[in-house]
C-alpha cells in the first residue's frame, strides 16, 4: 500500500526541482535536495517532530526567496499544496514557517520556535558551510558578476557566523568539520592575496 504523504512529497519534489532550475547554481534543485537530506538526518534525533511538515518545509524553503528567479506567491503555493492533498493545517504551518528559514530575516530563532523550523533552518545553514558552502558562495558570486574579494566578504558577513546560530546540538556536531574547512579556506585565501 502506498503512503499518501510520501506520494505528496514526491510530487512536491518534482515541482520544486523543476521550478528551482531557473536559479543560479547555489540555489538550484541540488541545493534543495541536500537540505532535504540534512533535514531527514536531523529528524532522526527528534521523533517528536512532525516529519511530514518538516520535510515539506525543507522542499519549499526557498520558494519565496526574493533574491531568486524562482518565486511562488503564497496563494499559488497554497493552491498547489491543496490540490496535491495537503491538509490546510499543514499548509498554514509550512507557509508561515518559510520566512523563518531565511538568514536575512531570522539570523537567530527566538526561544520556543517549533522544532520543525529549527531543523530546516539548521539544514539550510549546514549547506552554506564546508566545501559545498565555499562552492556555492563563489558560484553565486560568479552568477552575479561579483569579483572574488566580494564573494570572500560573504564569509565575514555570514558563513563564519553560522555555527553559533545553529539551533540544535546535532547540527552543531555536523557543522564542526564544515566550519573548520571554512576557516582554513578563509585564512589561506587571505594569505595568498597579501
């Protein structure tokens, strides 16, 4: 017997990956898939979390990012999810949670934030760290025509700060080697550009 929620998530995946294909390489479908994989990993530590809502939020977390080419209005996202059989309560939760994933809007989540939001925000931030984070930074900078030094400034403005803003201890553990790589790369870049 098929799991209806799993079928919904597969349809959401196809929709999101297709939509995100118009974005720069740092915010494409592969980024979303990595965030979902990290979300699933973090979910294993939180059986009390609503896994369906959490994964749905992970798939949709960049769909309303104003710096990206792919954007969906709240109403059209709600219509799509309703048509796919998602309950209104789940839709309301996910659509109200999307802004909380953004670093620009919510660098640090307030105490009492639902664990589902904490997990997805942590997963998204993990994907901005380590080797992938470095590659994404320069891919985005290149897509925007930025010089290398301007892309490196992103390390100071955001990437090197992310570890201290993670909400879950499990994400901090996963982030340790990623942070070390970011720090080493940053130091080496500075050394080579003296």
